[in-house]
């Protein structure tokens, strides 16, 4: 049997490499836009042409996200991530070997299939592995991995852009873009082989009635290997109850997605991912070079790199404090601040910008139509607002947009619902990747006003519809969303899991691990008094027996 690690932080950090692949792809494109090698080899794509190349990856991701639940539900979350790794390797090879725009687009679509699967399933896997106390923290590692992927690949691209005389050399070789597109194969290889040493999701195992494996995984993750640890038995009890309830409902998982009670959650998850795109952050990531050119910055590539460093650094506070601060305040504060910064950038561009026409136009800024001409204070102010925008996203919407959708659905539909939410992300990502170059060209400064307005709409939407979920287990989300309270009123603090654990420790509740010969935590006094028991036969495939049957079982055992 292959050794499997049991450290939750390590497991979730390693799985987050799947998010890192998304980051690698983002900056592998943004970093090449300013190089002569890329412009010359692919016939100077701009506006709709460049938009189509960039949109190829999110289009593939949309398809990958929609198909991810089938793979994850049938073959397991872990296997789905490994399949995504293989697809990424194939896509990267095609991109690296591209001889024309068509081949490049195909490579990006294939790589996008991987990113769609990984971005859907990695947060689900992390959420199902992690205890409630640190779930927000470890799922946020997905976003941190994205920022690291962006940063690492950007500096690889920045270094490669200096081959053969630098990015402005008209005879620069294709190594400027082939090197980074080839290097991005490495993390996928590491992810594929490393996943063999990580456990399968205990909730997926339980949903397949593989209870003995499920409780062994939970014991290693949360009980130091002890299957009779109160926390392990409490978690087992809660998962078993939730799965039994879902099966008693006897409703098809696809029908359950559109059931009135669940539909509002599905739409909320999709909306959160939509707003994470319409806030304007990926515009900053994909086309930051264009934005810096518009601000008339001396070295757009170097100035843009600072943005990527800030993105990595400012995601860390969110990882540390998200479980303490909460998901809801994070989204509300983030939307308000991003709206403010974008309105300021748009106003500065409107007041101080001019059309980019000769003699202002040159070889380095010919792909933009609006520019700040010879006004360094305004240029610096625009860059500062851009940096503040990125810092705000990194500490608020970045991690929360992955954490919240992955935790609000029941096990039966979790992979399907999260795949729909992530598909929403990629649909809008695809639309923006295609639309932003022509938007920058045709409406220039008004584009910032448009995205600022989207942030204002997100603020209102989240205030009215998104309740707080911190401190609750995945099995308690029905109580959070079906409490009848408006989203802005907090549900009662505390968790049912904690109470079950206390009852087990005190001997008030007897829970049998699903092993034929496993010992049961019990107290003689409670047995004599006829304590409540929750025995599950070996294998755990059968539903929990009634209290009467449980009492008879206890009596027989005595």
C-alpha cells in the first residue's frame, strides 16, 4: 500500500498546485504580449485577434468545469485532479510547439480543459478534507497557488523576454515564448505523481459506501489514527446522517440542483464566481501590460511585475484570517473598495488622457488607443490605484470566491454544483478575455467605470443574499441557508459537530465505528440507563437503525 500523508495543511497545499496551473497560464500569456517575438511570429494580433487567443483557455476551462463533476463523482476527487494534470501536459506541449495561431489556440483550449477541472475539484477536495475550523484557510490556498503560479511564470517570462536582445528586438527568436510555455509542464508532472500520496476524500468514500476506508481517512486526518477518537466518531455520525437524509429524499442529483430550496444556493455560487470576474481583476492579470502602456509607464513589464508580487503577498493575510473574519464581510468590503479604486482610475484617464494618435504613437504603444501623455503624477496615481485594487482583491474576493461555493452544498450535489459555479467563472472569464482588448481600444477609460459599476452591483447582491458560513461544518449548511433568517442576520454561533463530540466524550452518546471488530466508546452507567446508540454494521452500507433496534443491540452485547 502506498504511503499517504495525513497532514491537512500539506494535503490541501499540494492539491492547490491545480490552482497554480491556472496562474501559470494567465501570466504565460500576459508576459508575452509585449515581446517582438510573439508579435512578429503570430502576425501582430490585436483587438479581436488577441482576444480570441486569450479567450481560448477560458473557453476550454468552461467545458472542463462542466465535465468535472462527472469525473469527480465517478472516479473520485483525487483521480479527477490527476486526469487534469495529464490534460495540462498535453496542452502545454501543443502550445510550446505552436507554428501558427490555430495551433496556439488549440493548445490553450486543451490546457483550459485541465484548468476547468482542477479549479472546480481542487476546492471541493480541500473542503471535504479540512475540519471546519480551518476550512476557509486551506481552501484559500487555491487562490494563493494561483497567485504564485502567476508570479513564478511571469518572472520566467520576463527572463525569457530578454533573450536575443530583449523584447523590443525586431529579430528576437521564438524562445522568448516557447521557454515559459514548455516550463509550465513541470508542476503538472509533480501534481500527477504527488496525488498518489494523498488520501481520497472521506466524504466521497462515504458516498460510495466505502465506510471503512472513509473512517480510516478521517482517523488519520483528525484523530491521530484512532478510529474511536470522539472527533472522528462525531464527524462520521454527521456525515452518515446527512447521506441517509439525502438518500431518503430519493431525488435525482440533477433534479436536486433546480429544486427551489437548493436553486438559490446554486445561483449564489454561480453569482459569486461571476462577480469575481466582473470585478475586473482578471483584466488586470491578462492585460496589465496594456494598462501600464496606457498610463505611459517607462517599463510596463517591470511595473506589472510589482502587481504580481503584491497579489501573492496580500493573499496571505486572507489565508490566516478568513476563518476568523468571515466570508461575508470579506466580500462586502472588497466590493466597495474595488469599486472606489476603479472609479478613480476611470476619472483620471478621462480627465488627463488623450487619444493615442501620431506623433504620440510608437512601436511600443501602438496596441492601445488612449494614453496619459507626459504627466508623471497622474501616471503614478493610476499605477497606485491599480496596485490598491489588486491588494484589495487578493485579501477579499480572491480567496473567498473559491472558498464559499465549495462549502455551501450537500455531498450528493457538491461536485455538480461547484462545477456549475466554476463554469460561471470561466464563462465570464472567456467573455472578458475576448472583449477587453476591443473595449480598451474603443471605449478606453469608460471600461474602468463599467467594472466599477459591476463591483457596486456585487456589493448590493452579496449584502442581500450571502449569509455567513464560517465555523459551520459542510453538513450544517442546510441549517444556515434554510433558517429563514435574512442574509444580513447571523445564524446562531456554535456547531452541531462540537456538541456531538462533547456528548461522545461525556458518554451520553454511543457511536460505533463501521468495523465489525472495532471497539466502541461507552460508559457502563450510560449502558445501564439505555444510552442513545448509533451503531452502523460493518461496511456501513446500511442505513442507521432505529433507536429501538439500537437499544436491543446494546442489550444483546451486554
